[in-house]
């Protein structure tokens, strides 16, 4: 008589070990995502290269576009940090919604600030 441990028979809902249906997302599924160290090293390398590009572009005279290029590179680097190092890429839709609603609100505040700044009567009082 052999002892056979059938772990799938002991688990509800098809043997997954989760207490929800197959079409429902587990809250902890996004917490258990394992990212390869190669991904982290690649992203760190890209961040270092983009830092060098930012430093190199600062020596090129682009006029008023120096700040634009530097801010574009900084936003690209920040998005890499948020997506990979903060694991937003692998997070739930609610986390992504929270992130983008915060960015949208930030954009609204910047737009309101710039509209106030550009419509002032500088030096006319």
C-alpha cells in the first residue's frame, strides 16, 4: 500500500490553493511577482546612460530647449523607476489608477499655475 499525497484534491477551486474563483484576481498575486536581477541591472544601466546623456546635453547650447530636453529625460528616468523599481508595472489596476490620477491632478495644478503666471500684468501696476 503506497502513501499518495494528492495535494490537488485537498485544495478547493481546482487545486490552486487560493480561496477565490479562477476569474477573480488574488489581492496578493501582484505582491508575489518576482523580477529577475537581469531586469534590475538593465534598468540601472539605462538610468546611468540617461544620466550621462543629460550631462552631455547640458554642454550643448540648445537655447531655451536645454530645460525641455533635460525635463524630458528626467521624466523618462522617473517613469522607469516607478514602473520597475516600485513594481507599478506588475501591480493591480487600482494602483495604476491611483498613480495616474495623481499625475493628472499634478498636471491640472501645473496648468492652473502656468495660466495664472502667463496672464499677469507684469510691470503694469
